C-alpha cells in the first residue's frame, strides 16, 4: 500500500503533458485527484480515464492567473472531499524569445501563469494544510530555474522565482506545520511547451530539442510520485532531472 492511498491531490495544468501524467499516476497510486486547467474537454477525458480505472476524480475549469478561480477550485475540492493533502503546481508556459524582440505580452503571461499562478494556488490550499498540520506542495520549476540561457531571460526569471518560493515555503512551513515542499526541475521534456514559442529565430533551437531523446511526461510524474509517496519524515526538497544527452 502506498502512503498516498485515499489522500486528496490537486494538480493544475492537468489537461495535458506533465499535469495529465501526474494526475493519472497519483490516481493509480490510490489518491483522489482533482484536475484543473483551461481546456475542459481534455479535463473531462482525464476524469473519464481515471474513473474507468476505478479511481476518483474531480475536474473544474481553472485559470491560475485569476486568484478568485484558484480559491474557488480549492474550495470546491474541499467541499467534495473535505480536505486537500497534495498540491501539484504544474501549470506553466514557455514562450521563449530574445529580450530585444520585446514580446511584452508573452512576458506578462509567463509571469502571471508561472509565478502568480503558483502563489495563488498555494495561498488557496495552504490554510487547509496548516489547519491539520499536514500536507505536501510540489512546485514545477525547471533546469531554467538554475541555468540561464539566451532567449530564456524572462522564462528563467520565473523559474528561478519558483525555486526560491519553494525554499521559502519549506523554511516557513515544513518544520512548523509539517507541510513538505518539493521543487521539481526538469530539463527538456517532450510536451506541448515548445508550441507557445513565437520567436522565429528560435526555429533551430526547437528542432534541436526534437532531435534529442527528451524526457517523457511520465518520467516527471514518476519523480513527483516518488516525492509525495515518501515516508512522512522524508522531505524530498528538490528533484533535478535531465535527458542523458542534455549538456546544460
């Protein structure tokens, strides 16, 4: 039996990629899974897949850039299942571009989703964890949260912030409130992230990632499952994983 059987897990960005794979992995391990994302058709398909396998699922449209929606989503989960034990802040965007090209709208969107969304969802969930002195927060950072690269200036800034935010949460809540915190830092993963890149000068970069044997979404889901399914006295603070062929 896993340690998360029967626990309530929230996954943002659950409609595809890492979020979808994580929701399915948690459900297979026996957790009750609530998935939030903007694409409701894909959320409905996720719910159906979990329930077909005998699991319990709840889905709701969620735009993490809107604090009111984050609050409402967590409230709906607590109303349905009484609590929240695990929060996986996975929703994110990666429209890489060279700063000189001044894609201001894309910068703002990254900051809103990658950083504010993490903060808003955490703010919604953590009072419930504090009340019972138990919980686990998983934040999706990136290798870009450690290694800055050209065309990733703003994206890297958001992921550095997520890494710092995760450590701040750990220091404030792990010892005092028994809330574990894990920061996941993947390298190149075969997901839809590259689809948001509009800077034409990055065509070669995109092609290079396609030629690489990238990580799969399931690999990241497995890492998350390892962290949340560890014994209660083990706080897996960081997991960094790259494709074997990725240098930086």
